[in-house]
């Protein structure tokens, strides 16, 4: 009988997701937000995503042997709960709570998972629920999916799980061994999140924006070293300023933040609105620099010897989506390859928990080569969605789509038009990688501004990213390092900065996807066609959604977004949808 494991995340009341492993193969994975159309799907359980995974694999709940969850009870005999209690001495209710009822969140979450499983038709007597520590789930999602066979350094940085915030470990022969953990409130991810809030964004959602703002500022203008220190092998965050709870929180309009009034006294009022200006751009630069410096010191201290030995590092947790840090890690002379789990945030812990249990039960998991793990739709599905849609879309089906769609879409792009691109299975994780994307021609002047102003309504300073052919990657990025998931930035070669200016950030870098044809042939062929027309096998690629919305899942979602924006062209499988004002060749 096949070993069938369903991983379900959502332990921290955000980013619920589901992932299904059958005999070590990741068959399906999806985030709940895509189905319920609510970004981060806060306070929900992964019902629709689990249902999709089972339906996709043609399984009934009775076919699943194990449900793995990325949250576990933490023993009072370990350091974690005592550390939390001691460091939060100023909030004695929370402090005592950690010691007396420190696993309450786990029991509450397990109850909610059981309820969700019952709604899906599971018999709780017949299925085994296996808890995996949150940071072990992150570690597994990185190490077990990396495909690395040598001894591997493992790093996890995020806000927090049960109590742990940072994980250092080693992977060897499929086994993960913990070297060291830091505990709440000593969290670099939490500190970055607190400063994200201070800079006027939402924690969990705005960290990318802070990272995008940082290159416009000067990190030497403000010294942020008082916020956190790494000394004698320990990370200590200054809870006078950030990672604060209870009465230490700064409050505005009844909302409490993760920073204190003392931070406001030091840096001035928190930022509001969409303008990136002085001094906030410098604060973003200083926070990014502190995050990089401390992370690199911690890596050297705990993982340096392993990296010198084998050069392999697997990285997950929300901090692993900090592509600037990843660029610095790759620059280490002893680093041969960095694998960053593409769904590094908490959604990826569904994969992590399930892969961990699979390996524990003697079934190794396959290397993660792509993230096209969600639903796909046929031409018939697309046409039915067009027929039902109240905006009465004008559409036509393109014959011989595998050849003709790349040709026709490349021509529309080369003429300077953005195109919504909907093809194959939806991506898992926060990056659009050619399944649900908005595309532009990166040599067409002003296309990034046009997408920003008319379609995405994003902050002006946030960069757009390139997807490129694997033949172009080494020339444009000056690196042979694999980059299939947009998890790294690279310095762009001088010649390419002028060739594809729309995808080069303020600091001369690009967060790139370098695509091999086997994983998305039609998207690859589109770039080949664009290369014939423009000389560049590169496309501007951003996620198919509007600001504040999750990425598009279904054809109906795509049509809603299309008619709620200034987009003129939408291609779904072989079906081209256009607006009246669009020129159709």
C-alpha cells in the first residue's frame, strides 16, 4: 500500500495550505488563500486546499494514512518556555502562561485541524495525526527538498513557531540534527517584521516592500545596532524597542504594534502612505543591513565549518525570502550551492511536515524541481468561464496552441503591451513563475510603470523581476548558480542593464527566474519567440493579481481581475481574451 501523507499548515493563524506526498512524490500543494480569495487566509483552516489535493490525486480521506502538522507540544524540560518567560518578565501574565499552559496554542490548533478533517470526511479514529516542530518542518522543507546528498548546513529564520525563532542544523543521510535554536523574543524575523510595521506596512506582507525600499537609502546614516546583537553565540533582540508585547506596545487608533513608543521617540512618527522618502528609506536600508550582518555572523558561527566542508546550505522560514541576504550568502567563497525552499514562509511548512514524516517512515522524498503543484484548467473550463462571466468577454481559441500561443503573445509583448498569462498548474509559494503571471517586454520603455499605474497599483519603488531562458542566465547574471524560483538576486551584467532596463532594480540587481524548458515548455518557448523579435530571451514577470489580493487561481478569478484592471490582453491556455480597445493582429 502506498505511503500517503497529507501535510496541513495554518498553525499560526495565517497562510494555511495543504501538500500531498504519495510514496515520496509531492503530487499536489496549494495555499488556501487562492481558493477563498483572501490574502494570507487569516484564521482559516486549509479546507479547500486539502480538498483540492485529494481530488487532484483521486483519493478519498480513507486513503490517507498520516496527516502531518507543523506545530508540536514543547516540553517544560526544554529551554524554550523558560527563555520566553524570563525575557518577557515585564508581562507576567504571558510569562507565567508560557510555564503553566505553554502548549495551549498547540492543543487549540490540533482541535481546529481535527474539525477541518471531519468536514473533509475523515474518520479521526482511522487517520494518524503527527505533530512536527515548526522549525523542524521548515528545516525539512529546505533540506529534504534540496536534493543535496552531501552533508548539508540547514538554516531557518522566521518570526517564531511554537517558541523557536531561528534554527541551525545539519542534514546527513536524510537525518536532520539540531545544532542550536534561538527563542522568542530573540527573533531577527520578528525584528524585521516590527520595523516593517513601523515603516507603514503589514507584517507578513510588507517585508518585501522594506527590502525593495532599502536600495534607495543609505544604511550608514542611522546606526541600528542597538536593536539586536549577536555575541558569544547568542542573539539578543532589544525588547525596549521591538518584539514587544503587552503594555510596551506602541498603540495608534486602538491598534497595537510590535514596536514600542521608545522606537518612535528615537526615530520619529511611523510612516503612512505610499511615498518612500527621507528618513524612512534610510531606516529601511539600515534594517536590511542589520538583518544581513547578523544573519551572516550567525551562519559563520554555527554553520561555517559545515560550509567549508561541503559548501551546501538549505534555507527556509520567512527570512529565506530575503533575496538580498541570499545574494550575500551565495557570495561566500566556500558556498557551492544554496537551496531556498520557494515557499519559505509558513505555507511551506505543509510540505515540510509531510516530507519530514515521509523520511522518518523510510520513504525519501524527491528533489523539488518546480512549484507547478496547484490546479490546472482545460480550454473547455476557460470557455465555460468566459460564457458565464457578466462582462461578456470577447475571446477566440488559438489553433495549434503549443506553437502559435508563444508566437502571438511574443508579438503582443514586443509591441509594448502587458499580457496576463494563465497556463498549466498554479504555482505554490509567493512567486509567479509562469503559471499565473502578468508579463511585459523588459526592453519596452515604461512597461513597468504602466503595469504599476494601471494594473498592479503597487508602490513605485518595488522592482519587477525577470524570467529568462537558461541560455541567457549565465550571460545576464554572471553566474551558473541554479535560480529556478526567484529566491536570489544577482548583479546584472553591464550590457544587459541597458538591454532589459525594466527588470533591473535601483541597485543594479535582478531577482531572477532562470527556466529550464522541461518544467514549463510553453513559457520557455514564449521567451524563445521574444528573443527572435527583440534579441533578448527575457520577460518581465509579476504575479497575476491586483494589490492586496492573492494570486489568481481559476479562469473566473482571472476574468474578474482582467475586467477590474486596464489590462488589454489575457491568454488562458489556448484562449485569448481581448478588450475592445486592444489591437488584435
